[in-house]
């Protein structure tokens, strides 16, 4: 093992910028079941599927249409 290493020409890890946050979110049981069933069909973990859907909504700047009565 060397006493010193030269890191001047290293490349930054491109995957470190995409760190995910751990959160707690309350979802309806039916909503979770829907994504679990869908995840089995598309062979993805349901949390990954939910994240992909929310990411798509955020990128398209989709806003929910809510009518409070």
C-alpha cells in the first residue's frame, strides 16, 4: 500500500447526486394495493413504481384537480 495517493485526476461518482430521501407517507390501503398489483405485472417493486409515477408527474408539472365540497 502506498503512503500517499494522487486523487487529482479522479472523476466524481455520477450516482451520488441521485440520493433518495426516506419519508413517511400515509396512503389509502386501496392505493397501495393498486400499485402492488401493478408492480407484479410490470415486474418492478411497488415503491419504485410509485416513485417513477410521482417523478413523471413532477417532470410534467401535473397538478391535481381538487374540488373541496
